[in-house]
C-alpha cells in the first residue's frame, strides 16, 4: 500500500503533465502483478468496489475524534479522506498490506461488516496509506 500511497502523493504534488507521466511509468515498471493492474484500475475508476459513503466515514471518525475538532479540520482541509487520514489517531506500529489484499477485502466485505473493517484498517495504517485507502474505498481517485 505504501507504493500506491506514494504514487498518489506524487501525482497530487507534481504540477506538470510529463512529471505525472514519469511517476506513473516508474510505478508501473517497478510494481509486480496484480498490484500494478489494481493501481491502474483504481486510477481509471474501473475497479468494482463497494463504495464507502461519506456518511459512513463521518460516523467512524466521530467515534474516534472530537466532533468539533473534526468539523473545524474538515472545513480547513476541504477533503474528507485527507482530513480523516490526518486526524485519525496514530497507529502504534503501522502495517503495509499489499494493495491486492485491501481491494479484495473491500470487494468481499458485506455492508454490515464494512464499518468495523474500515476502522480496523485505519487503525493499522500510516497517514499517507490511510489517505490512499480512503480514496480507494470511496472511489475518489
């Protein structure tokens, strides 16, 4: 997941088109299958994942963080996934699951179990990986 998170950050912070293309080429050259195919599918919107709703995410973050602090942070940042990734309590020992594991988990998890699965993942990921995971889960890439 770290590699996918780094790609998303590089694409977000690189202003030039050719720079973005270089980041994409580098990522796809260095990542094994199925990781690169899943990354491409996520970037193009072709993954058929159970979309996580903003209301579900707001509910999760309000269970972990003061509601007013979250509201102020969201108002300042302006992006739900980025706000949650930054404000979510820090993981003690962040994990780095493969992108394929996270995609499979989002595909296979039923609606009732989804909040618990997402909260557990957010608890285990570093902030940049949380951001990438949330963007993947919401289809907001």
